[in-house]
C-alpha cells in the first residue's frame, strides 16, 4: 500500500493540493505543452473530495482503495 502525505491550501474559494517531499512541500500540478510554448498548471477545485479524486487519478494514477492518505492541517491564504 502506498502512503501519500498531503495538505490543502485554500485561497479565496479555491483549493490547491501540496504533497510532502524530501525538500519540503511541493504543489501538485501538470505541464501543458501548446507546441509554441508551455506552462505549468496546478490542480484546483472548489471541493476537497473532488480535488483528491482528480489528483489520485491523474497525478498518482492510483485508486483511493490502494492508497493511504495522511492529511496535514490546511493552510489559508488571505
């Protein structure tokens, strides 16, 4: 069973997700290549459960049944 340590970041009414790595907290996202240039986009959502399901499906490519999620306290950015 895989263990993932995460925390949510709330800014306005949007949630972001960060995971704990060896060098601190890293925001989860993906890169988008448009052919002439690219950019990096964070996973965002208005709902925490929806965000968790999206990150597990797209980033970690795992199902919730096979992953142990340890959630740290949320950070609010004003």
